[in-house]
C-alpha cells in the first residue's frame, strides 16, 4: 500500500531461497506486513514468526496477484536484451528496480488492485 519495494537476488525460486528472502525483508519491518503470494511450492515458510504474513491467492489466478503487473513492467525493460554475463544481467535488473525505489506512486498504480483497496477500507 505504500509503494515501497524490496528485492534481493537469490540463485533459485525454491523454498530454501524464499526462506532466505522472508527474514531479510522482515529485518526492515516494524509491524506485521501482508505479503500476497501465489500457490507456488516455493512460497512456504519454515518459521511463521516473521513480521511478514503470507496470504495465498486461489490457484491459477495470476490476475489477482499485485506483483504480476510490477513484474510485467520490469520484464518490458528486459525485452530483446542479451547479456554476456550474469553480473551484467543483475546490474541491468538492479538499475531497473532502482527506478521504482523512488517512484512509489508508479508502484502503487501497478499494484493497488481494487480488491486490496476494498479489503483495507473494510477492515478499518
């Protein structure tokens, strides 16, 4: 809801790496924060005591996942690019993500789906 982003490079998308991501993200949180995830096998927490609370979307519903539109923007920047090395690719993605660090309104425009706004409004 704030438009803040957090990213880190991990070698794979699996449960082990997801369980590296969550505590790293949690170190910057001061209150419980909702993370909406799909039902990928990787999105399982070994330790549920984190400030990051998971909410799982129904199966086969990427249109409900707020991060998908954000990823679409990042992928658009990668389109038709070939990188010689992994470092070169990581540097390019880092630069693309850095643009969003300072443009929270853009992030909110991509990720604040009506159902999320409604749920927040109705829970207050």
